[in-house]
């Protein structure tokens, strides 16, 4: 395989799809050596096929806002790869959503899902709908209109959406309601991240953040270090950051920083349970700003407008919001301030320059597709519970989540050894790729 040649051809075919090309480049770079040891992959043109989605649906979503005005958005579903199971992956509602973003996310999801050990293919979808400032009625009408278009392309054994940025249990509820009405059947396995009242799984809301921290614990264990007393920062205040802050605190770490699009908040003594709970309120307010947090906890925290959370000195940095949220300069700031470990809980949270800076400085760094896989893994467990018409206890789900995160960590270590340093990026990419590539090869040219 010639990575440069493949990238040049992809850039010509998909000009301007920056995030997608970035994600593909990262994977191809890591797998090149292993790929070239398997001539059967080249013969089956695995790499040329694996980088293109199986199919993409795009559709117009029309809805009426509270003022009675008609609004129009674009909806997408990228069914990326189904070699190891039905398409699976979240829906993102954010004003910046475009095809490049969803193709990158679907591509990443394919390998992430392979790492979970569960039989799930990769997909992603969403819309450029901006939930900021929308009323509950507007959210409901948009979700209904979105599902009106999407429903025929999904199903419990074909394609199973879930949440992502801008899509939580409320949106999943509205979307499932419309699906059920159109499909004329009650099959909750068609979507995950549901409310616990009607088919959701215990621990699913917390799973991405919890899983991320279980992964971090394994990274630290490998280094004979403990998480107790470590200063942790998370970016954002959404579902992922919330779960991560909760578990980090439970494990004895101090969460000393969080952020929003408007700035960052330092909490020198670490977040309390009340503060962590308040993150939920902040998110539910739909305003997408973090400053109210600092106002509410004025004596224990400090808000800095317009700055990213990476300026706050810490031992462990956990990107938990959006792709490319931590760049080369941010990485340098963290390194100068003595960061000891970085784990992406967001998808592709770090730019290639940031990753290189951490690796050059031998700072343990793990990528989103390994660290945040606990979310989709627990979605897989939700699908299993739906299929057997049973609900497991939170202990049971948490125990399985633990096992899955440990096995992902082991896979990264197995493939990522580099004299004395574990290259988790390489490890995760090779482990995920091998599983999907072998399945594609075994299923022939289809
Ligand atoms: N959006 C999450 C992710 O990036 C979860 C997907 C799912 O549960 O299907 O993995």
C-alpha cells in the first residue's frame, strides 16, 4: 500500500472533506506496515474499499418553528461499513455538521465498534440543525421531521442510530416515537440511548465517560501509577464530560476544569457532586454556555472568557467535546504545565500536531476510538437487552463495560508496542482494522 498515492486519489475524489481525509490518513499511516504483510488484503483491494462508505443518504428536513416560520435543514445518514454487523452509530445535531464530518465519524465508528468485541458495523448521521436556544416543542418537531425521512433506512438488524453531540435521551425519545408510528411495530432495538422507562439500558447515559475513565485506569496501571489525587480537566459540559467527571471523582481524582464555547472554568479544589449534577442542568438549558456554572459556584470557581480548558494546569487531560478541539499549541501548553497523560473521550479530539507533540514527549496518549468506545459498547448491550426482552442491573452492565474496556486496552497494547512506549493510536487502528479487513475479505467482493 502506498499511503501517499491513496491519499492523493481520495483528495481528488473528495476535495475539501478535511475531517474525513484527516481521519483516513491517521488510520492508513498506522496500518501500512501490517497491511503490507498481508498480500491477500491488497488483492481484495481492502484499503481502497474500506475508506469509502457503503452508502450515504441525504435528505431535506422541513419543520415549523415557534413563530410559525418554516425552517429547512439537511439530514444525513452515512452507512459506512457492515462487515461485522448491522450499521451502528450516533446522530449529531450541530450547526457545523456536514458530510465530511459525518464521513469521518462513520469511518472512526467502524473501527471503534470493531474494538468493542461486539458485532456492530459503523455508521453516523445527523443534521446541521442547531439546538441552541430551541424550545422543547421545536426540538420535538425537528426530531419528528427528521425521522419521517430516515425511518425506512434503519431497523434493529440493519442500522441502529443513537445519540451524539446535540442528541440525548429527549431527542431519542421523540425520534423513536415517530419511528414507531410509521413502522407500526414496537421494536425498541432500532435505536439506542433510550429512556430507562421504555427499553433504555442502565449506565448508558454515563457509559462513554465511565468507559473512558476505566481505560485511563488501565493506562495508569500499566505505568504503575494511581488515579487518586490526580488533577483532571475535561472539555465541554455535555454528556461525555459529565460521565467522565463523575467517574473521575468517584475514583479519587480531582476534576479541576471544564469548559464551554464561551470560555473555561477552573475549580481549584475539584468538582463536588453538586457541581457535577449542575452540568446536567446547564446542558438541559440549551444555551450552550459554561459561564453560569462559575456564577453559581462563585466562591469555588473562576471563569475565563474566550479561553480553552487546556490552559488549566493538570495531570490528566480529557478532551470530551468536539473534533480537533486540542491543537499543537494547546498540546504545548499542557506539556509546559506538566501534563502526564492525555486520553481523548471525544472523537478525534486532538489534531495530528497535538498527537505528535504528546508522542514526541513520550506522554501516554490514547485516541477516541479506543477511549470512548464504552458508549457504543453499552449501546450494543442495550440492543442485546432489547432483543432478549430483559433488563440487566446496573452492576451487570457496568461489569460488562469494565470487561470490554479492559479488552480494548489489551488490544491496543498488543498492537501498539514501540520500544518502551505504548503507541495507543497505532494499537487501536491496527486492532480495529484487522477485524474489519478480515471480515471483508471473507465475505468476498460485494
Ligand atoms: N455517538 C457515540 C459514539 O461516537 C455513540 C454511538 C452509539 O451508541 O451508537 O460512539
